[in-house]
C-alpha cells in the first residue's frame, strides 16, 4: 500500500532553513542533511508503523546524523498514486530564494 505524504509549509521552511545553515557551516553538509531527511521520509512512506507512537496517532522518526525529528500521523485517507519528493519540494522552495543545486547536489548561490 502506498501512503500519501503531506508536508506542512512550516516544516518545509524549517528544513530549508536548516539546509542553508548546514551548508554555511560546511560545503556539502546541506545536501547531506537533505539526503538524510529524504531517506527518513522514504522509510516512513515504506513502513509508517515502524516508528514510535508517542501520543494517540502521532509518531516520531529520528533523522540520522542530525538533531532533527519528523513528527507524523498515519492517516486513513485513500492510497496515493505518488507524491512530489521532499527533495524536489525543497529545491523548488530554495529556487524561489535564488539558490540552485549543481549536478553534485551542492547548493550554489545565485
């Protein structure tokens, strides 16, 4: 079964802000952060019940290597046919802020 993914705008902005902060600290670290977040979301979509249920239907997943949690709920909505990958959503968000990725997934300021 495929599950739908809905990322709140506030979460997208927080991820983008963290990505920029990590990139400013060390070149390439922002892309590594985004990769870890994307992998965590992929695991949630593949096996959403694997992570700890912390309150009613709310679960949390730990992002490897970085001090971030992803809070989520497993909904009862109809199965989704697909979703826009988080990496693309963040790229779209950053593109509006005149940032780009090169072919190595490094952030290039424009």
